[in-house]
């Protein structure tokens, strides 16, 4: 604007009076043109503003630029009101929660809402939940069924996994039918262990909602026991060249061990980047200070993580064969950029290295047949001449080219003593670049024995078989990269080469002695400068101060490091813990990845089946979605009788229509009656608590570990006519407190729900609503009108609060609540409280010989063994879910005597939001 005004006044001083009208027109035109690029260029409210009132926009519709209004009004799909991404990276293990809220703006008809989110190629999805019009649809893993297809409303068929299209291979996608005027909430969780490359960890969040989003926010929290250094958050990486540069920068705050990154562009700022919602990638790069010696060992809840990344070591020699695709599809820019990169790489080879080139189309062209050559000025010059002669033509015999590379490397290993400085040591590498899939000659996996050398593969464009390249590199201790068709192939090749250009160690072996078990792979072919080796495992029983040793081949011979790991042992920073089991989940992540790799490498069907069985076991135990399973959706739980069932397509599959709905049984409901489910033992226990009106009882206490606490407040009611009790108590309010990474809480009463975090929201219980805060977990609430309230903390903690209300209550009736634990996987093994203490326990039942039988011929009394105590119990049937369901359980009398730890007073909290540690008494068996 200032530049426009300046230009005007300079011309105005030289104008004659009769030309002033023309100059004034120039001023008005220039000012308007400058205003078009400003965020405060607004228009008067009109009909479009009324159409946009329900989108919950910030700024308000009346203050939006015309072009933004137009894009929003023309959008016919379900509108995304909120897209929030919350990533917690604890000790380099990242857990990402995605929350997407869609609104069907058409009140008269249902509309399809399509949720899709790009997931990093190395990550594993661990949870998905869908809430449509107040009904909750939870995911579960089921056996793989390649025959099943899902039919979308438009008639297209999709497999139960992501689409096989190369563009969709890393996209999680699901479609649901949203009733008119209603909302759908999609909750996705995925996890990954960040890999270190070129001296930096990199966490990427892809933002491609395909439309303008009312509220878009990304929060990334980094927490590590070592100081975080070299934190870098560059501008948003565009998804395509036509996307404008980011107009808003990410905010960074925090201290040396905990750093937070926030990116929250307004709808106007999104429109200035791309009106179609294809924005780009938020990239967070960082490193940590690491101790010298054997590396960094972190111990948490009986599991350990070992990170090994030595520096300042002299590089070892490497043998490298560059295998370059010269088929006809490489003609043009791709081949020109590839040649430029190869010329640069050849000049960077060190004098101790040995190298060769293999070009392949339908014919194989080897630069120096039968051998690798040393890096000398003459050989470098001749290599550049060979690079210049590469001409794209013909088909793709990738199999023959890889066979040739393998033969060259094997021959060099057995070369004459003249190469003694290289033979027997150093790294053996293949760098493969191709834009096509194996064609002429096909591909036979037996051509390259796994582990004989490391393969680094670069796939260019959409025609390359990226799944094949990934498998090839994974089976051969390397890495695969994918290059978009419009990207610079040469730059990608140079970047891939830099990752493996400087090997520092080879034949690395890590020894954990007898203090560790179930250790993930700890033998590595090579270690490259700027990378990192990660190993996880379980501590053996009774192990406290572990020792470890690292043995490897270095530049000057064998390198031996041996240090008491207890000196480096640590825990996650107490000020931030996304979940108390990060080390265990990192172990499961690495173990599952290795099981899948072993299944690929299996030589026989029996071996592949055994590794597949282990992979399926780990995936089921920790909820990871793999290619060996399908993700299924159970029928919604808000009102299973209303017949509402969303049309589902894409990656998530609807469960069989005849399958009964699975209800949680661990609960506190009624007067209050407590039920505890022991699923592995296929039994349940129950007990009553005779509380006092006004008392607040601790139901779940896990504040120190997962940061979750649940308390319930009692209200009194007189007994019904003929009742045996003089006073009955019910829960009149339930509070869920979460304080990881920041404190927030949900308070539920029969009339309303309060969500208090950075902002306070009050939701009535008589209408459908959803709300969330990223401050804790994130903490989210979904209200099913007059039925229940679902409270989720992160991906693996979910509670359901039933609403019991009376239209015309009798004198002895009180509106009250029922509390049910839907998902407690995210709560630690140290969890306590009246219900929490049983979440990770199992029970055994021994029938009494003289206890008699019930009406069905089953033992009527028994001894129940729980937490090391024998508890006398009797068989009972309890009604739950307002009487709509019943459960057979073993009842412990006298306020759960000997079943529940401590005494009643130990579970009484001073107020609703107290997060104390809970009972301190003892109820051990005499």
C-alpha cells in the first residue's frame, strides 16, 4: 500500500491540473489492488454470511475476504470445522493424535464425509474412532480377508486397506454418512520411532484437508532426557510447486528438555497458500546432546531403549556400485538431473573407497566389468566420461542389473591382497535409481541374498514400484526414498548419497549380557555418520543396573566399548510424559517391524508363517495396524436400537451386521454397584460401596503416570417403599482430570458437561455436541443427547458416562450417572482407585466344595484370587446400562472387603478435582 501511494505522489507532483482526475483514478485502483493481498480486506455482510454462520469461522463471516467466502460457499462436501494434530515426541518416540470434526450443512439430507490423512510411511496406525451424530464407532483389528470389498454410496469398491494407488499408499481414508445438520468426529492415532538422518531427527505432519478449515492447528511437543539442540522449523513445505509460500510461521517455545511447536493458520492464511486445502508439510528437525561411550540408555517400566550414535570417528572405506536406470522413460529432465548428481558424487568419493557403475535398460552396461576400481584422478575422469555416455532407451532389466552389482561386490571381497586395506572391512553398498518397475527379465528375490550388502533405493515418479523398492532396501539393511514426478531427481540422489557417504563402523554387535531379554535386532552391518542405531528390549526379572558392550570394526581395527549402562539410565522428563509406557511401545514398534521383515525374508512357508504369527500377536497386543490385518468398525454404542449405521468405505471396514455390540463391563453405576471385568480370566467381580452423601470417591487414580484421574461425587436418596436400606447413594457428578502436557478437566452432571482447559465450554446434555482441547492428551468430549457422554484422553483412554434422568421422579428417585471404562490401555500398571486398581490384574476362581449350586447348576460360592489375596465370593447377576444388559459376577460382601485395597476412607477425596495418590492402607491377606 505504501509503495502504491509513493508512486502516486511522485507522479502527482508533475501532473497538470487537468490530469488530476486520471491520477486520482490511478490512486484508487492502486489502493484497491494493494488491499486485495491484505487479510483485513473485508466486505459488508450479505447473503453468503448467513450461509456461513454455522461453520464456526475465525474471523467471523462478515470479516472474510470475498474470495474466501466464495470458496467456502461453493464447497458442497461436508465442511471441516476443526482439524487438530497433536504430536508428542518422548525420547524420539512420536505419538500423533489427529482430530477432525465435519459438519453436514444440509439439514434435509445425509451427506458423505470423507476423512483422509497422510500417515508417514514408517509409522503404524494404533487407533481409530468415529463419532457420527453422537454415536461412537470404535475400531478393532480383525483377520485379513482379501475377498472382502467395501462399497461406497457411489458404487465404487474399495479394499479394507488403503487404496493400492501409489498416490494413496500412505493415506488413511474412511468415509461415513453424516445425517443432515449433524457432525462427525474422526479420531486417528499413529506412532513411529523417529530416525536420525544427516545429524537430525525429522518429524513431519502433512496438511492436505482438501478444503479450507475453520480451525486448523498443529501442536508438536518434544521431550527428551538429553537437552534438545539445533531445533529447526522451516516454512511449510509446499505440497506442489503451485502452492504459495506459507504466510504464517510456526511458534516455538519451551526450555532445553521440552520444546513446543505450534502452527495455526487462520482460514484467510490458508486461502493465501491454497484455496483447495492442499497446503503442504510441517517439518520439525532437531537433535539432542548425547553422552559419549556406549550411547544413551533409557529405562521405563521394565523396558529399555538404547540409542547409539558415536561421532568423531575416522570413516571406514566403502565399496559402492551405482545402479542407474537408463530406460526410455528416463529421457529428458530426469536423466539430465541424474547425470549432474552423479558427476558431483564421483568428485566426493574418498581415496580409500572403491566404486563402479551399472547402467540398465533392456541391456546391462557395466563401466568396469568384473571389478571395482580405486578412487584415482584417472578413474574419476573416466567415470565422468561414462556418465556422459548414458543414453535413455529400451525397457527395464532391473534384475540383471542388481545381479551384476552383487557379482562386482562379491568379487571385490575376494580380491587379491593388493586391496587389503579394503577387503574384509568397510561397507558394501548399492545405490539404485529407477523410475520404473521390474519388467524385462522380471524379478527373482533369490538373486540377492538378504544382508549380503546394503541397498539404498530411489524411486522416481508414480510409475516406480515403490513397494518393491522399500522391501528390497529393508531386506538389505538400507533405505528407500520416493521422489515426486515434478521434483529434482538429482537433488534427491545427492541427498540419499549423503546419508550413506561416510560409514564410521561396520559389523556392529551389541551385547546386553543376561540383564535383557526379548531384545530387538542388535547386529548391524554398518553405521553411517549422522544416523543412529536403536535397540529396545525388556529387563530380565530382578535386573537393576544393566551393563552393555559394543563391538565393531573401525578404521583402525576392532573397537570395543563397555560401560555400566546405569550411569546413563534415565527416565522421561517428569514435567512431560505423553504416556507412561513409551519405552514399552517403542519396543513393540521395533519388534513388530522386525517380525514383518523376517516374514518377508523367510525361506520357507513355515518360517514365514511363524514370523507372521508373531507379528499378528504383537499387533493385536498393542493395537498396531499392519498389512496382515484389517481394521474393523464395531456398531455404534450411543443407541444401538435406533438402526443408524453410517456407510463406511476405504480403509476402515464395517463389522458384520449380525455381530452383537460389545459393551464395557468395568463400571460403577446405580447405588453404586461396582463391576470389574477380568477378560483374560473370562470372569468378573462385583461389590457395593455404602458411601456418604457429599463424599467424593476416587474411581481412577493414575496422576503420576498417564496423568489421568477420575473422581465421582455422591448424592443421597431415601429408600423406596419396602426397601431394606435406610439411605441410598448415587453419583451426581463425575470429573475426569488430565494434566499431560497441560491440565484440563471434564465435569459431567445429568444436565450439562463442562470442558475446562485453555478455554471453558459448557455443553447441555439434551443436544448432540462435541468439544476438545489439545492441552491434555488431547481431551475430547462427545454428548449423545439424553443418553451418554464419551470422554477420551488421547488414543487409549476412554470413559463413558451414562445419563440417568427421570421425567417425573418419585420422592426416592434422583437423577444420577453411571461410569464405565471403555478403554483403559493408556492407563499405567500402577493405576489405582476403586476401579483403576483392577485394570491390569487377572483373577482365579476356586469353587467351594460345600458352597452349593445356583439355579443353573453352577457353583454358588467360591474363593476369588485377586492381587495375591483369596476373597470369599458368591455368584450374583448384576444389571448394567440402566437395566438393558446383565452380567454374571462374583460378589464380595461388606464393601468389597479383602477385594479392594485399603479402607473406605482411603478413597475419599477432598474435592472433585483432587489428583492425590489414593489409598495408603493395606488389605493384605492375613
